[in-house]
C-alpha cells in the first residue's frame, strides 16, 4: 500500500471533486481510496507514504498529448525517450 498524504487533489470523477488536504491510497496501480485526509485517514496495514503538502495531485488524469503517441510507438521512434529506470545524461 502507498499513500500520498495532504495533497491538494483535483479528482477526475464526473464532479471534478476538489480536496484542499486529501489522501490517496494506492495498491499497485489502483486507487483504493481518495478524499479529505480527516475522513480517509491512513491504512491500518503497513504502507509507504509521500507528504504532498503544498502540491497538487490529479489522480486518473491521462495526458492524451503523450499517451496516444507513446502507445502507438510514434514518440519512441521520433525522439530519444528514456524509461523511468534510465537517467538522462
């Protein structure tokens, strides 16, 4: 379990919910729980966390500008891209 704590959250739900200080619980690549920190709290199980105070989180946001071209392989062939495990330099 991984928790992003205290983030200013703009959710990608139909209401575009906004939480000034919210927590996002994630299990693998899935969002398990999201909402105001005082309501969502923290998991009872062991978890890692990141304090996102004064940061914005937009869970569920997909940038079509990059997602479409990278899925098609176009971006990989047109420019030098590095997977997150490689360092640029």
